């Protein structure tokens, strides 16, 4: 099998896994409806103590993400087609894009100054941030802050599972090997990572760094969407962090794009399924012995 057809085969193989989490946020679980879809990530028992997320619900969410294609609508397939089309175009041009990025980096020394820090943010900083939200919220009894940390950690774990499945299927070579020459080796290539000197060589697609920071950023941005600067800052750092993995020779642009799309989708999915309902404006008829009217309630 030629390299050209091998790349096409692997691309088709991982396509379902790529689009599954992207669209799973639109599909409610088969056994839940309405408000049952919204379960708090940090609950309160009758005596006011906080409880951790229920393992059963977490596993149900993971299953819903991985089996999302079974519930795709026509609109879902249209969105999936667009994501796959963009991914395909990027893969075809990844080598040329990578060379352009490296040329720009070589001509601008300031890129090296910030690239390493941003890459570290995507790798380990995400865990510290999510953990900080959770621990800080519990210590200071800030329910929303604790919930945000819990949701972020859940989204990052789901993202890790999804990205590892895709990496194992694709076995794509990182640009740091063979002077930026692209290569797809499938599951056999990925398993070579366990051989001496081959660690992380064939796990470029898709970007685990990017999916982590985008799932975190999406949870924070969604939880604090009414505070304008929070979503802007969250997504800006997530975008820059993803691009830094290219300048640090870890990923191709298509790896970053897919990681960002998946991280965003999984983050939205987790908040929708496990986040608190939030503020709601309700209108209802009011009937009393003395008057008839409309009642207005605003739930915080």
C-alpha cells in the first residue's frame, strides 16, 4: 500500500472518532429528558455537605460521547462533513504550513520567548488550573468555582480517552522527527512508542495538548459567559497554546485544529450534562380570588 493511500485509509478510520465528540453535545442521553440532562457536578446533601460527581454519571457521559454517531441527525452529519473537510485540507498542506511557521519563528526571536511557556500551559498548567478552581471553591465555599473545577476535570478526562483512541488508530509521526516529514503508520506505528527511543514519536494526531486546554477553556468560558473578559481570555490562551505546540515541533496544524474542535465540543457537552441550570426567567399565569395576571420569576 502506497503512503498516499495509507494516509487516506487511516484518515477514514479515525473520522468517526473525530466527529463523535464534536456532535455529542447536541444529543441527549437516551434515558434522560428535560431537566434530568442537567445534573450538578458538585451536589449538596441534606446536611449541606458537598459530594463528588457520581461515577455512574461520569461513565454514562463517556459512553454518550463515544457512541454519538449512532444518534446523528442530518444536521449533525453536515457539521461532521465540514469538520472532516477542513481537516483533510489541513493534512494535505501540513508540511508546507509547518515550514512556514518555522521560518517565521526563525525570523522572530520573540516567538521562542513565549512558545515554551504556552506549551507548558497546555501540558501541565491545565491540571493546576482545574484543580485550583475545585480546591479553591471547596475551601472558600464558592459552589460555582468548585463546580467549574469539577466540570473541567471531567471534560479533560473524557478528552484524554478520546484523544488516545485517535492516536492509537492514526500513529502519525511528529514533525520533530525526520525534519518535518509527515508520516502515518496506523496502530502498528503507535505501538512502537513502547520500543526504546521511540516514545511519543507516532502520537501526533490529534493534539492532546490542545484538546486539554480547549476543554478547560470551554468549561471556564461557559461557566462565566456573563463576564465578558473571561471567555475572551480563555479562548485566546487556548488558541495560542495550541499554536505553540507547532512552534515546539510537537504537532501539525491539523492536529491542533482537531484537538481544538474536540476540546470545545467535549467541554460544552460536560457543562450541558452536569452543570447547574443557572439563571432562568419564567412567566406563569397567576389566579387568585381577587385578580388574574402574569407572574414573573427569576431564578438565580
